[in-house]
């Protein structure tokens, strides 16, 4: 350790470098000018200048989720800070590690309704993992190191640090962090190792199970590549079927025969029926959220439940479990495998074989099938062609999505073999997330093929970031599945609100090809299935940001579907099973999700 005297702005630059930060996403403003001046004088930190602060947070999310590192955001006071709130809530819901640095008016003006003043620590107290208002420049370095530690440790999440302008200008002491800084943290020490007795109890349940099921979530991906490898090892060595949540896709190879697909509201028939009928459920790193559980009183009624999660508040919050294990997924999986081998444990082979026969019968339903057409582009077909032609490029491919029908189709029809290749907004369901998120992914992986899947409604939330992609020559490929509707809203209106399409049709939209060209990017369009392959190949061959407008069937719905408030065995497989209802029937009336 060594101590130096610096300005607050210089302390921030040095602290970020010491934390291993290589890029930040931001937008300057008046109170931040001292910090941007310090940024100008150095070369170690890269800054991506966005066009809107919400996009800065989503870009940092994409960077963080595709690398496993902490994303960094830098915005000014007042509206600059308040524009980050949606992104911070999104990161909080999906456990994304971020540090958001916000400028604040000088300390002497706080509370005086000064120009561009907002109580951002008060505003974000409930939507961040932790936040700080820095009052003393000599505390600035310690707070920054603490912020990065808190963001990445335990259940990851966003941390906000609010810094008044006078603190940026003041001289203070900065101490470089020691190697054991995280270990020596004063109070925040999340439990990472699971209780041995609980782990052994879990093994006893698994080996005596007749219909076991692994239920994996985003916590596996957040724990790191090693956790995904261990999870795959445990699933393979036991022979037990595996399903994943929306956030967990990629934690287990999507093409493996033991993978049943995604479970939940738009999950596969076999995954949802297996979840309903299993007798032992092994939840690894998922939080039993309502999009997965459906009706809580009907959720997997005959199963014993094991739940591994690093966040103690997630245990027994939604579903009461039989064996809770608090700890980091990687550590717990390592122990599970160790004791499984030491015990020479085996599952009940005869019962498991019978269970697989039942699952394979469910698989014959082919719940992801759709009616193909040679006249109109089906969105599922478009995604399959994007997927297959992306493989032909030989590049490492990363996908981001916006939110809505296209998001669910992407989860169903794209196949993820590796973790951290799938970035989507799960908990908050944020329209406007996917396009700027892809910007962050491409920044982190300049040689990769980065594909954003969007709907025409979602894309217009943050389309201004085409300019940012052009400024930094980030060749993101954004495919707009254009049905001229807020598609998921329209689907619910069709199925549960008597086909009354209230404010869900997008009457006016830009010419997306001309819009791309106006920014200097590449714009392409496909209107028929016959045009699709050539347009996708052109997009992949372009070294510029590319916007691809794909006109898809406006009346296509996402199936299978478990209506909100229904059980896993109450599945709508297709249009023939769907009935419009004035009051929503067994569905929660008036709820749009």
C-alpha cells in the first residue's frame, strides 16, 4: 500500500484503474467537468459517450453480464442521475454488478433546490444494493473500493456513489488497495460455503428420488464459468433431467439431450410438466419468481424442494423449501459433487428410466412447433435462420434482446451452448434494454458477432444509440421483428380481453432502413421468407452497425403459454387451445405482463 495526495477527480481515475476498470459508459454535465478534465489527461480508461443515460446503464449491464466484471457508469447530477433509475432497477432485479458514479451539486448547495439537484441517494435507496453520498474527499478512495466489492460480492447488484462537485475539486489522500482488501472488508461478508449437513441431506433426497429435476437459474451464470461447468458435471453424472430459467440459459448446453428447455410461462411442455410432476426439485441459483412458479398453491405440489442461493432473503420468500442451502453456487456444487462421489451415490436407475420415458412422451408433443409459411415471415423462422447462419460465420456469438414476444421466441428458438452469451431483461422486463446492452457487449468483445433481437416497439425506446455505435464503429447487428404492434400486449388483449386492441397498434413508425442510413449505418429489410437468408448474410458481412427490418406475421402468438395464475399442467399449446375471455377466466383479470 502507498498513499498519495490527489484531487477527488484524480482519486476516482486511480481507484477505477486499481479496480481493473477498462471502460465506462457515460454522459458529461456541469458538475462533472472536473472529473471529465481528469479523464482527458489520462489514457488508461476508455469512455463510451452515450446519447442517453438509461442507455449507459444498459450498456454497462451488457458489458458486465458478458464478461463477469463490474460495469461502470458515469453521469451528471439531476436529470443525468434520474435517467439511470430504470437501468439500476433492471440491474437490481437481474443481479447485475454495476457501479454508477453520479455527480452532485456542491455540498453547500445540497438541499437548496440548486440547479440540476436531485436527491439521487434517496431516490435509489430501494433500487440499489447500496449507495453512498461522499462528503469527505479523504473517504472517496475507500468508498469506491468498497462499492466495487459490494457490487461483485454475494448476490451481485448495482451500487451508486454520489459525488458533490467540491469533493471532485478538493485535495485528499488516496491509498492504493492491498491484495486482501476484500477479505478485510468491515461488515459485508456474504456466506459462500454451504452447510455440510444440508448438502448431505440434499444428496440423500436426490439419490432416493424417483422423479428428480434440476431447476437452474441465473445464479449459476453469475457465479462464473466454473459454476456452469460444475453444474453440467453434476447433471451429467446423475443423469437427471435439467431445465433452466430465462436468466439461466447457457448454464447447461442447450443441445444436450438432458436439457428439457426453458420452464415457466412460455417454457416447453416437457419442462413445465416435469416441474409439476417431479418428486424432488433441485433449485440451483433461481429465485422461484412468479413467471416460473405460476400459481403458488399449485406449484409442484408433490415435490421435496432443495434450494441453493447466495441470497438468504430469497430462501423461503416465495416457496417454502425442504432443504435450504445458503452459499455461492460454485462452492455448493463443488461440495455436492465431492460428497456424491465420496458416498458413491447413485440415483434410483429403474425409477429414473421410467421418469425419462414419461418425459420423452411429453417431448413428442413438440410444443415449439409453428405453422411455416412461404408467403409471410414467421418470427420463429427468422430466429432459426439468424441462429443457423450465425453459426456459419464461425464467430463467437452473443445475443441480447428487448422485451416482448420476440424475447420469448428468442429464448425458445436460439440454442445456447455456453454461459454469458445471452443478455436479456428478466425481472423488470425493460423495453429499451437490448439495443444499448448489445453496445456494451460489443465493447467488451470487439471481435465477436453481437446480435440484438428487437421488436419495433422496444427498439424505439433507445434507437438514438445508433449514433453511439457509429461513433465507436461497434458493428452490432440489430434484427427488428416488425409486426407493427406492441406484440405481447396485443396477444394478451386477443386471448383475455375480447380482442379489444386498445393502444397496442403502432400506427406510425419510421422507415428503419432510412433511419439507419441517416446515421451512416447499414439498413436492410426482408419482407418475404425468400429474401431472409440473403439479408441476414449481408448483415453479417457488414463491418458497420446494421439495422435489419424484418416484417413478420403480425398475428403470430407465443406458445406454449401458461396464463398468469395457472398451474404448470394448465398449458395452452397453441391457438386451438386458446379462448378469448371477457374476464380472463382463470387468469388474473386485467393483468398485462
